[in-house]
C-alpha cells in the first residue's frame, strides 16, 4: 500500500513539475481588456490553491480519511485507473496548449495567443480541467476516502471558469466560436 501511495504522490509531483517548468519556459506578458483580480482576492485564491495542493500531497502519503470500504481493492483499482487517465489527459492538454496557457484566476488573453485545435483539443475544449477532475476523483477513490464527494466543489469552479473563459475567448480570439460549435467542453462527443 505504501508503494501505491508513493506512486500516486509522484504523479502529483510530476503534474506540478510540468506546470512549473512550462510556466517558466512560456513566461510572457499578458494583455487583456479585462482586469484580472488583484490584491487580497488574488492572494487568497493563490493561497487556497497552495493549501489544497499541500493537503492533497500530505493525504496521499500519510492520511486514511473517512474510509469508504473495509475491502477497497476494486475501489483502489478503479480510482487508480481514473487517476492515471486524468493525469495523462491533464499533462497532455497542458503540453499541447503550450504558450497559450494562463493561470485559472488570470482571465487573460495572451499577446500571441492562438486557437489550439489539434491533439486532444480537437475533441474537447478543456482537457486540463477534465484531467484534473478525473485525477482528483481517482485519487480519492484510490485512497478509499469519502472526500471524493468534495470533488463537486472543484467541479463547480471548473464549470464556472470554463464558461467565463469561453465568453472571453469567443469575443477576442478569432475562430473560437466556430471551434466551440464543433467540440464539446469536457467529454468528447457528450458534454
């Protein structure tokens, strides 16, 4: 079980490393007619994201919180499967998005932003969100934790965020509205 937890932990570390390395590589000034949140609100959002990540890392390695089952083998297998599918989708989406990526809270259009419609983006508009939700749900199931129910909170944030991003990109990015008509938001051919 400790090896399984370590593998899950290393997947989370890989996810974070990919984001940090690509963020540094792709760093460029952001421009948008919309002002991103600043001051205390931005600090609170960033602090919340950091606290959430630290908790998830700590839980993955050490905590057995709110067990779902006394015999969680099947739950762990399905959870691990969802986790690794989510991890793969999120990282693939981030790599394919390249320099067009911005932080969740930025609401920004980048100076050289282009429509990305190849790879996984050919089928869904928000693979990073889809992957991260699958990863989170899978992680909690793999850890045999009822905290999986709390995944509804990030799902609500993702639903709200994706609509806001689509409204902004639809106004400012050429071809984005047509792209939305031929793709789904989160799940290919369905949603």
